[in-house]
C-alpha cells in the first residue's frame, strides 16, 4: 500500500470516528429536547450540489424518527400557489419535542424563483417585506431557529454536477435546473447576496459554512449546532466549531473571499 493510500485511509477513519462521537452528542441533545418539550427548526440553503442532503442524512442517522422530520417540498400545486406564500411551510413547523429540517425552505423565493423567473417582482418584494416578521414570530413562539447556508465554489459545483450524471444511484437528483445552475452562477450569487443583506438580523441571523470539502462541512455544522444548544452531559471539547469553516454572515465576507463570489 502506498503512503498516499495510507494517508487517505487514515483521514477517512478519523472522519468516521469524529462523526460517530458527534452523533452520540446529537442523541444526547435529542433526549434533552424530548424531555423538555423543546422545538428545533433548522433550514439548510445553498446552491445545487452544496451538500444539504448528505449533511441532513448524517445528522439524523441515529436520531429517533418519531421526533425527527425532514421537509423537502416539491413545486407548489395550483392550490398552494393561491395561498399565502408561507402557508404551506407553516404546516410543517415543529411541535413540542421535535427537530425539523427544511432541505430548502421559503428562501426558494429569494433564490431559484427569483433567478429562474418563477415569481414576479411584486411577489419577490412581498416576500422580503414579510419574511423577517414571520421568522420573528417563530422565535418568539419558542422555536429554536437556525438558518445555515452551504457555500461552494463554481468549480466544485461543476465537478459535483458531472459526477451526479454518471452515478446511477443519484439519477433522481438530476434535473434540467442543473444546467441552469452553472449558466446562472452570477445571478445566483447576486440573489444570495441580496438575501443575506435583507434577511440577516440579530434575531434570526445567517450562518455560512464553506462546503467544498463535504466531510469537513458536515462535521462543522454538527459542532456548530451542538455549541448553540444546551443539553445534559455535553462534551464541550467535541463541540467547538472551526470558525474559518463555519461563521456568522457579515458583509465583509463577500469582500474578503470567505463567501464565494
């Protein structure tokens, strides 16, 4: 076995061991949430292929399915199109003792709907006029609410889209939108920047994770979540996130390269 292969095996093993330890902490956290009837809502946003599915899979892998829900909504029906925009999302909010993950969320309107022309300018502006009030109500109602954006580079997205085409187990992920994601890279960047500027508040802030390295991103997201929630028997030494990988949004991050242009 070559030295390079040995190093890769060692790196993979370290990742598995650290993930296992963090998943034990997540189980501790869930026991606490259930015992205290707390409500947790985590939304994950990011470009196509940013790693949202894989992150949620690792977080929920050993959690109780009765108190854990993953919400990944399809295109709205005609009936849903006629409703107040936040209505169908409200239906899936957590009840007591639940952890709910939104794999994409109401921020579809600020991203893909804006870029692809799936909403009008009036609908886009109405979204921004309501979203911070809506999120504020969630927090005031007692929901622990987190907004996480997975940030990848243009080259990494291209690589992942190409790999997805060739993987028979990921054919369900491919769609005509994939090609548009690359074509409209700058448009998506502009939409993302506007979303951050208009919806990042001290009450409901955005957290950004550098996600070109999928495994590192997963570990740091778990650490970050654990560090922001109280629970019994927490191993604090395991829950210290790397702030060069996961960090609170700041407009300066767009200028210094911490967030991909």
